[in-house]
C-alpha cells in the first residue's frame, strides 16, 4: 500500500497566489470556500481578495447560505 503525499497548506498572505489559482478557505468565516482568482494576490496582504474572482464552492461556514446564491 502506498500513501500519497499530502500537499502542504500555504496561506495566501504568506505565499501569495497566481492568477487562475484556486484557493480554499480554512478559517471559521470561510471554511470550505473555494474561489478561482482572476488577479494575482501579493504575499504579505491580509484581508479580502483583491480583484475579480469566481466562487466555486460556498463551503460550510457562517456565510455559506448567502454565498450559495453567488456560485459561479
């Protein structure tokens, strides 16, 4: 039996993210949220996503009910 390597989680504020990346929420307010970014995100920035993005999955968090209406 072989184990697949587990990808190391890299917070966007620590590593940045390229345009066309899919990022996943992991905090209480965005648990399970998945978004595709249309604009590069610079490392060192805390807070909201800069630029355009599309919501792929609303996840299971305190905002999920509102975000479900905005999918895709």
